[in-house]
């Protein structure tokens, strides 16, 4: 289902209509965020990122090797730049998701602490 289909049929199941969500941001469920946090801290993720960086370096090296052929240089440059942008945006999205998850956890902890306090202390806390 493409973005244009949403305007005719409505959003895919589980998605907010496109007019109401920021297309720049992806919304993950809490379970998916937990998996992401666990995955980023795993050795597998580090190896995977190393492989991606290696593939990116191969694309950039191939690009610089054909500097004499203008058409090939431009074509390989487009691939290399697109791959670099994709990797950087993916890393930024992972970081944003982790930050969002961390802030949700902090909010939940503060809310739990606040609920343990008396009503007077809760009101007093709101003013400080």
C-alpha cells in the first residue's frame, strides 16, 4: 500500500492517517522499542553495522576509482551518496527511537514515584 493509496482507502491497519502523522518519524510499539534497545546493545548489531560500513566503503572506493569517466563517476557517486544518506538516517532514527523509549521509561518511573506520594506532596511537587 503506497502513500497515495491511503487517500483513497484510508491508512493501513494500525497506522494513524498520513495527514495526522509526521512522515519523517516512524512510530514503533513499546515491544518493538524494547527489541530495538536490546538489539543495539548486542554484539550482533555491532557486527552488522561494521558490515554496512564496509559495504559503504566499497561503494565509495568504487566511485573514486572511476574518476576519469564522468558518466560512471556521477552514477557511482549517486549510489555512494544514497547509501551514505540511508545509513546515516537509519542510525539517526535508531537513536531517536532509543531516546524516545528512554524518555518514556523516565516518565513512567516519575509517575510511579509520584503515585506513591500523598496527594499533598503530589500537589506540592507540581508547583516546584
